[in-house]
């Protein structure tokens, strides 16, 4: 064993269970110690630090919750997973309130337990690395509400730091909901213009007939309704930063007039005859493929090259799934605070459920989902049943029922685990439908014990109002 080998303490009053877990975990390369009573476990915890504690809730003397509290008192970084054949939602919530990473009902699937333990230990390592990373970022970067430490986001942070002090035009690209405005705001906040205006112009939300006036202003009498002089957003933002959001929506006639302003930082108000000179930092953002818009004749090539001196491409959420837990926790804390709710955690099974969804609406969709989940949650932990995912779950299920598997896709690379999990979810749901929600009957249809069936429902966050 090396010093870096994770050290696990197994606490269970059943000899057969301790032996099973010791053999199974040792086979995975972990260093394993066992305790048959809660007091013995507490004594061992006081003498030695463990990376992970796997503890039954019901023990012969004190409870597993007492062991959990002793472990957290000794070392907050020890990851604790509770196991029990008698766990209720209330017990699970209490355990997680006390700092448990997760709870696993008995009987458990060995492979699923191994995966839960591996994820828990990985999470422990990532959290430690994140703390070190946060300390380092605090010394040089201040990116406000941008969340994520995936490799792609680290590259984005690096780019922000590199371009912030320049005057160069920036084009931020990415799907809707990926946080393009946040990145633009971070560039502004990192620059020496931070104390000057940051103006956002939604090019897709302003009618073409008003766009030129909004950008450059107008003089009294320039058109019907122009009863007084009005400054444009470019002039208001002088010495600051302008974000042209959804730049791909600007019409060709306005693009012509925008080109001069971009090139020379000089323009004329509508109806005016004097040049207005401004000092602005220009950032553009789009969810369109502008090179394709150029080919289609909808976007000027010369304007594109003026705007796209440096491109920052934001990844879709499905391309940075390692950030999903951090993002979900961030939004949970935000909306729990706004709604005055004491919701502090998201269970790992709930995170697993979120990870199985592609989030076509990206971070904006995740934020909306977490806001609804916090609003609807009746406990202070987001469990799978707490997630406001009914629409998405139904869409996943329908997709699986209609799916035809193409074995030729294997040569391009597939996720077998994801495919098998989608099949399992579809069969569980179909069995519930066939049995009118009676869980024992549904378990019989699938050849499963009731406990195993209930455990798998919990894993996927599937619930039915009709109880067996």
C-alpha cells in the first residue's frame, strides 16, 4: 500500500456484512479497517484519520448518526456514507444534515456501491483541489458569479486574464444559456475600465428601425417622434465597455454603419452632422455560426473580422459536466437564500440524475430547474424526488422507448454505462405503468426483490403517487 491509498472504516454489527465489505473494498485497492460497534468505531476515529467512513445506521450500542457526528468532529474532510435496511427519508435527511455524503439502502448492488464510494473519494479530492485553486484564483482573478473549474473553464479564465487590459475587440461565442454576458462582465471588471459604464445592447431585442438610434443617438426632429436630442448607448458608455449581445441579429443596413464605429470609434447621431468620438472597449457575443451567416449573405465579412480579433468560445454544459455539481450547489444556495429556506445540500443520486440530462438550455436551464426545485422542496436537502424534473424525465423515457440501437456507433465511441442506465430507467417506469403504480407487482414483473426495486427507483429519482 502507498501513503496515498484511501483508508476506509467499515462499521456494521453484522459479521457477514463486515466481511463482505472488507473483501470487496480490499479487492478495489483500498486500505480497510472494520468496527463491529459504534463505540469501537468512535474509539478508532479518535486515534486515526480515515478518508471514508461506511457506516450502518442501526448498530448494537450507539447509532450510526452518533458515529457520523464523532467523525465530523474529528475531521470534517472524512467522507461518510450511511447504509441501512431501515432508512427512511427522514433518517436520510438527518444524516445528510449532519454531513453525510450519501445514504445507500440495503440490499445494495455491489457495483453501485463501489461506484458511489469511488465518486465520494473523487469528490473529496476535487474539493481539496478546488480549495487550493480558489486560493490561487483569489490572488489574481475575481470573476464574480462565474462557477466552474473544469479544464475548458480554466482556459476561459486564463483568456480573460490575458485580454482584460487590452483594447482589442472580443467575440464571445457559445450556445444560448452558456453565460456569455457573465464572461463579458468579467473582462470589464478585470480591466482598468471597471469603474466606468458597462453597457449591454441586446441586438435581437431592438427593432431594426430603432437600432441605429439606440446605438448612436439622434437629434431632435430626425424622425417622427424624435422630440428632443438623445444620446446613444455608445456615447453613454464612453471610457467603458459595450457588449453587443446577439450581434448576429443586426440587419445588413445597420451593419454598414456599425462598421465605421467599430473601426474608428467615430459615428454620427441620426440626423446629426458632427462626428462623435468615443473611447470604448467593444465585446460582441453570439450563439450563431457567423461564418455561416457570411456565406448566406446575412453578415458582413469585413465587420466579422473587425469584431473577431480574439474569440472566446464557451462550452455547452454537456461539455463541462464536471462543473455541474458546483453549478447546482451555487444555484441552490442562491435561491435558498432568496426564498429564506434552509436547504444546504444536493444528494449524490440527485446529481447523478442531473448528469444524465444534456441540458439543451445550458446553465440558464439548470438555474431555472434549481430555482423550481428549491421552491418545491419540502426538506432541507435536494433528494431525487425533490428535483422539478418531471417534464425532462418523461422526455428521457420517451426517447428510450423509441430508440433503436445502432451497433455501428461503437466504432465512434459510446458510453455503455449511460445506455444501460437509460434502458434500466425505461423498464422501471414501464413496469410501474403496467402495475398501476403498485411497486411490489412492478418488482415481480422485473424479477426483482421489493427492496432492490425500491432502491433502483430511488437511484433514478422515479416516483409514483400510488404506493404498494
